């Protein structure tokens, strides 16, 4: 589904990503792990179009993503969340998931001004779809929450809303940047389960960056380990965690995660 | 406070026992600072010329002029401010009392000592050369036309008095102080607004009221002042009684319930979703707005027409600045495009385009041209950083003004002479709107304001409106969520430009002429102040901002209610903008989009989680926020 | 290095067209100008503007020197914008008014000195005194401004201090209006050696003086920023205020000093304005202020040398542009379009090189 070959990203002589090859098959959950500064988030930024690669090929469903604006990439079917939650804080919860359906809707300014049938049916669809997506997280983001500004949500709910917002773009591939960071163990376990459901029930392909090894172990089909912008290992969690190079670079330092 | 003191204060959680402090147990450094600020302020006001130029304008017939009022309000405010000592939660609570009054009095006394110095200064030195208001007239006013000694001694006394009054507001309790403020405001308001109230009474054919209220020198007479004060007290008491009555409580709850239910309906058009009560209110308001101009006098209609022009401009800028978050400082360009296109196309006095076309045709052309101008100005700036964008748009605004003024294009725009003889608006043969009939202009303006409000309201709750808000919140994320930020921002420019061109088109028909100097940068700035003052991104807020500011102070080239302040208008706009940003950057009516009250449990959970995350960061490593657990 | 090509949108095409057209216009204007210089009767010259009058060498030199002198003044003001932008990351819109306050101070004190008779008898001493006073007043104004209006807004989104500074700008302007009145204040007559044209290469003495003072101020600033401990601290704060404070630098103090130095430069520029134009009014600061900001952007904001170079660029462009580009293209009354030319330079530079001619130097988080 996603094929990346020979990806280079340089910031002023610094190699953030170095000759990275990466593939994701449809229906997979792939975890990207690595120490801080390994280039994980840069990798997401490149795939979502926010950073232009210096070199390399980026194919999504067989078509190149190079040179596309982020919004066009989202329209192709790649959505993402952010490591430091970035919601539209002064918009309501429902508006947050409505705005991210932008690239799936077609109404024009005149439709809104004239209240055409197209406008009304589309608004209703967008609203219902938004509620449906928020309903994925149980009752946490529904009911009176619809009309609350995103800024009043709790930290965990903001993370959930970010995922909901990504889902509302109707993607095929979701990039989750540390989805459980800052959550307590109970919430983290629950979200892990939900990520599994995202794939199994909603049919999304998922790439996630995660530091919490229990999450990685529980849900990922494959793991790719980045260090200094290079992929130093790939395979199942068991394979990777047994890889001496990985242990040396990284797992050897602490053992608490696994 | 020492560290141990702090710790003991924290340990003794819960409010400390309230105690009464002695009169002179004050925060002296703070008082001195307040006194110094007040002294500077008073001397500034005195030297700015307000006392002299407002001296003739009486407020309460023989005793108080606007000139003296300009020297009285600041000690009151400062007195109120120093009386309000911050009471940190659970640390030091004390009963409000004489100490607050004393603080106000001391600050007022110290501050007005500045005026004493000024009196002595003016008697002994002559520096009228740079300071134009360092004049004998000012001295006369400061001395009450008596002697130097009176002048030097009375001001600190007055300061102590007004300061004490300000400080006493805290002691008196909220009811009393609110009543006092209302009484003061209504008396001075009635006095200051003499011209417009006279105009109103004439409109309703009750000139007797204004004849009775105002003396020959435009000030309130004694009995009138007392009557106004009494009315104010009466209204306050009546309102308080109404608020306390159970009947109203029942209604508010029902109203809220209806609003909540209404919000979640779906596919029906918006007007059908509106709860009946709100619809009724809307109908009543519209009816009032339609009927009212018939009863208003020339002056008020003229004033409201000006306010309306600025409401149009502010709603347009609100789409660009308030919704899409683009700081456009050259908004006046679109105003100019509207004004000049209509003038060039309709006026027989314009040098080019001879077959003149009717106003509505010209309006269509103006909209088209403004839209194009929006694209042309928008496209180059759209990818720039916010602050570069501000300067470049300002540059565009200035370029357009310079071009209108230039000899080069004077074949079309007639240079500095401007275009005159712009005819009025023929409304489909039914009526003609002309500048010398302010009522007709007001109706025209109201129609376009209604259009602008409708457009803003519909767009705000549509796909493009949500995209604009997302861009305002976080442009990069909006882009990553599939919003085509470039075209959305361009659309904001175009929509704002078209709304601004309405205003220009009406202006040129209203005034009957356009000149380049009507479109100076200051117009952009005033519109921006209106939008910010009212509350960015909020339609009622923006309208309220325009009504309050343009209505009272007036636009850059239009007089407001306080015509006396014309000279000080821009000074006040500048100060207001700074003050707004420092104290209340969300504006008069903040843009709390359907915000419900915060839920305390969630907030607490949030705080706890953030503390956890921070602890984790500290545990793992410094730099990366919310770093790994591995 | 970039092997990836961007897919172009309509806006990109429009911008490319705009870039090409504006550069082509400039080129055409210059070519027509050259054609008129070489032979005012050749067909190209006549095609563009049959009535064009070409410049004499002397006029040309005069325009260049005037442009340079004004540009040096813009450059000095631009330094204040640039330093504040470098350290705090916002445009202090009110900086132009600080400059106006300087020019006003100069006008008032020099007139007082002239009344007392010192201005003619010991001009150089008086000028130094006037400059010193103006610098002091401007520094105080700038520091108060920072303390009252900007410090409470530290850490807010940067459009908030920008909007505040617009308010400060109009407030200051109108303070001067109500305190000092709306009449034009003129500077007393300058001694002959400054007004005559025979001092040096047929250049008016005052312009030479302006250039010399600007150069001196620039050297002083360079020394302060590059060689002193304060300058080192300023650069550290500009790079990353948080880290700098961890290194034991008092960030507030440094910011105050930055404003103070910027204010001092504006004070010097104010006197230069007085020497060049000999009159000042409360609105004097506005346009030069914006043009100075444009200079800072054109030179690359945060880059001190760039600011001065940008100032010179804008000064020369608005002095020569109307006659060298607009007039040959047949624009009548081109000198009226000076201000438009200055802003056009800003827009074109930002279109062609978004980070200025000499590149920006900005705090790390602004770069991305």
C-alpha cells in the first residue's frame, strides 16, 4: 500500500532520514520505534507532506506522493495525529471532526448562502458522520460533549478526539504519533484495544510511533526500528526485540517496557 | 513574604480568619506607583488640551464642564484600582473597610499633586513653545479663575475626594457601587449626548423634554440632573426586583433547554430549526430596526448610517481576521475599490466611462472588481508569515491610495480632486437614496448590513467557515486534515473584499464624492480596532463594537456622538487597542462558540495527567516533551 | 539538491506570472532608460515614452546620493525593527514613532539652541548635544513602551503584540499631536558648509554628514553586538531565550537593552531626518517606519548588516526607480509614486526571495 524507497531528508546538512526503505501492506499495523531523535516524527511529516524529502520515492497505492501539498495527500487517503496533541481548540468537538471531512465534501459558498438541497443534505451527512466517528470512543465524546470546545477536554479525550478527527477524513492509512503518550495504564490498554478495532472493524491500515513497548507488543504485526534516520531492524516484535543490534542501540538500556 | 511565611500560609489551608486592617496598613510601594501613574496621567490630560477645549461645554449647568470632568475621572478609576487589593486564595482575607477608602484617597492625593506642580510650573515658567497647551487659559481653569493658592491646594483635595470615592466602591458592596456607577454614567451620558437626545425628542415630537433637560449652554439643569439620577436609581431597583422574581427564572431555563435541543437537529434549513422564542425575538428586533429610523431625527439617522457603513466593513474584515485569522492591515483597499468603481461608473463628473450606469449595475461591477482585488492582493501574500503578511497588505493598501492620488491615473480617478457629483441610488424607480436624506441612506445601509450578517452567519456554519476557523487555530494542522488552506484563505480575502466593497459603494453614493484621502491607512486600523474591540470572529460582537466605537467616537472621517472628542479620537482608538490587548484580548463579547461551562472533574483529571506526563519527562530525559518510556 | 519537484497549483502559476511580469517591467524600464540615455531619438526610447527626458549625469548623481542618505536613515531605523524581531519575534510597529519622537526632540532643542544663539556659533557641539538628547529621549520612550505594552504579552501568539504595537503607534503619534500641536516644526538653518554643494564631489554637505553618522552608528552597533558581552547575550537570547536564561542570562534585561539600543538608533535617525528634510510633524514617523520595516525584511530580518543594506536598497530604489523605470515606461508624474515604489520593492523581493536578499537570522523555532 505504501512503498518508500531510498528516502533522504536533510536539515541544513543534518541527516534526519537516511536512505530509508519502508513498505506497508494493506491491513497491517506497523509500529515504528526508536530512541528520541531517531527521525520517527520526521518520517511521518514526510509521508503526510509537511516536510519535503531531499531524495527518494514515495508511492501510495502505486501513485507518487512527492510534491503534493499535505491536503492533497490527505485527500488520497492518509491521515495522521500529532505527538503533541494539536486540536482546533476553540472549535467544538463536533466541528473538529466536521472540518476534517473537508476534502470529502463538495459544497460551495453559493450552496451555503442559498441553502440549497445539496448543502443541507451534505451538512447532515457531515454531521452524522462526525457523530458516528466520535461514537467509536463510546460515550466519552458524545452527547453534551459535541458542543464543547475542544480545549475543555481532558488530556486523554483530546488524544481520542485527534484520532477521531483523523478517522473523519475517511483515510485508508492512519499514522498515529504516540497515541497513548501521557495516558494512564487503564486508558492506554483501552486505547490499544481500540486501535486493534480500527484495523479489524473499520479496515484502516495503521502505522504508529510508540514508546510504550507493551502497546507495540500487543498490537503490531511488524516493527521497524529507526536509529539516526536509518532502519536498523525490522520484523515481528519478537524478532526485533531479540535483535542484538537493536538491544545494543536501544533496548539494552532499559527493560521496563517489555 | 518570607519563604517560611509562605509555607505556613499554604499549610494553613482554607481561608484565613478575616480581619480588619488599620487605615495606614497599606501596600505603600503600590500606592506610590499608582500615585505616580495618576500624576503623569493627569498632567498629560491637562497638557493635551482637553480641559481647555472642553471648558465651554457644560455638563451640569453652572457647576461642571466637560473640561473639569476630563480631570476628575482618572482619580476615580485609580482610586478604585488601588482599593482592589488582590486577595490570594486562602492566604489573606480581610474585611473591606476604611482602609480601601484610605488607599484611594492617598493615591488620589498623591496623583493630583501632579496638577499642583503643573499650576506652579505654569505660573513660573513659560514653555509654551513646544507644549502648546502650557497656557494661561489652562492655568485659569486649574485655578478656578481664583488664585494660585486655590489652584495648588484644591487639586490634591479633589484627588483625595474622588480617589476615596473610587476606593469606597469596594467597601460599599456591589449593589451600592453599581448603583453609583450607573447614576454617574447616566447623568454624564445624558449631559454629553445632548445633541443626539435633542434630535431624538424632535423625532418623536416631544421637544419639551429636551427643552426642560438642558440649559441654554447645553448642560443639564440641576433639577434635570436630579431627575435623571432618580430615574437611573428607579430603573436599577426595578431591574433588580425583576431579576429576583421567580417568573423570570422559569423562562430562562426553558429558553436554554430549547436552544440545546435546537442545536442538534439536522437536515432542515436553519431558520426552521430556530426555536420559536428566538424567532420571535428576531422578528421583533427586525421590526424595531425597520420602524425606528422613521422616528429618528436627521442627526441620529446620519450617525447610524455611518455606524452601518462600519458594521459592513467590520463584518468583512471579520471574515479575514476573525474567522480565517489573517491579519490584513490593507483592508481599506477594498473599501476604496468599492467606492471608486461606483464613483467612476455612475458619476457624470468622472473623467472616463461616459455612459453612466445606475448604481446597482455599478455595485455589481464593484463587487467583481473587489473580488479580483482580493485575489490579486491575496495570492502573493497567502504563503507569507503572519507578520510579513500584515506589512505587505498594508503596503498594498498604501499603493492603491497612492495610485488613486497620482497624476498617472488621474485620467480615470481624477487625482487629488477626487470624483464628485456621484448621483444617489435609484431603487427600481420606487425611491431615491441621497446623501442629504440620511433616513434613506440608513435604510440602504441596513439592507446591506442584513445581507452581510446573513452571509457571515451562513458561511461561518458551513464547510468553508469551518475551514477558516481551522486555519485560524492551526494552519499546518488544518492543511494536514485535508483543508486546502491556500484556496480557503483566498476565499476569505475575496469574501471580505466583496463585503468591504458594499460599504465603499454606499459611501460614494451617500457622500456624493470620493477622495483618495478618505482611504488612508487609518481607516484599516480603525476597522481593525472595531473588530478586535467587539470580539474577533463573533458577529454580534463585531456589530456591538462598531455601534459602540463608531457611534460614540466616530470613524476616521465621520463624526460620532462625542463630536467634541474629534481631535482625540485616534488617541483614544490607539489607547483602547493597547488596553484591549493587555486586558481583554478576546474582545467585548468573546467568541465562546457554544461553550458550556467547564467541567470541573475533567479539568482536575487533565491537571493530574499533565503532571504525570511532566513527571515522566523529568524521569526520562530533559529535551523532548513527553518523551518515551522505553 | 532538491530532486523532488513540486506539483504546481493555480496560485503558484499566478505567482510565477507575477514574478516574471514584475521583473520584466523593471528590465523594460531600465532598457528604455538606457535607450534614452544613449540616443533619445532611437525608436525604442520613443516607443516607450515619446516625451521622456533623460537624466543628466549630475542629476543622476544627485538622486543616488539623496537615495543613499535616505536609505541610511531607513537602515538605522530598520536596525531597531530587526533587533527586536530577532529577539522577540514580532514587529514593533511603533518603532517608527520612536524615530518621530527623536526628530521632534531634535527640532525643539535645536530651536531653543538657535534662539539662545549657540546653534550658529558652535554648530558641531550643538548638533552633538541634540543627538545625545534625542538618543536619550528615544531610548526612554522605547524602554517604557516595552515595559508597559509588550512585556505583559511575552509568550502570547505573536500577532497579539503586533496588534498592540499598532495601537502604541497611533497612541504615541497622537500624544505628540495633542501635546505639541499640529503645526510643522522646522529645524533652524544649517551652516553654509552643510547646505552648499561644493564640499565633496559636488555633494551636499548634509548628505555626506548623514552618511558618515549612519556609518559611525553602524560600526558602533556592530561592535556592541559582536564584541561585547551584552552583544553576546543578545545573540544568545535571539537564538533561544529559554536556553539563554538557563545559562544565567537575565533575559528581561537583555530585551530591555535591545529596545534601548533600537531606540537610540531611531534617535540618531530622527536627527538625520531633521538635517535632510528640516521639518517634522507628528505623522512623520509613520511612512519612514513602515519603509524601514520593509528595509529590514528586504535585507533579511534579524540580520543587522542586511538591514542597513536593505535600507540603502529601498532608499535608492525610491529615489531612482520613478525616474529610471517608471518615467521611461511612460508613467506621468512618476515622483508621486515614490512610496508605491518602496512597497513594490518589498513585495517583489518577498516574491522572489522570501527570506530577504541577505537571508534571515531568526530564533530556531521560527525557521521551520
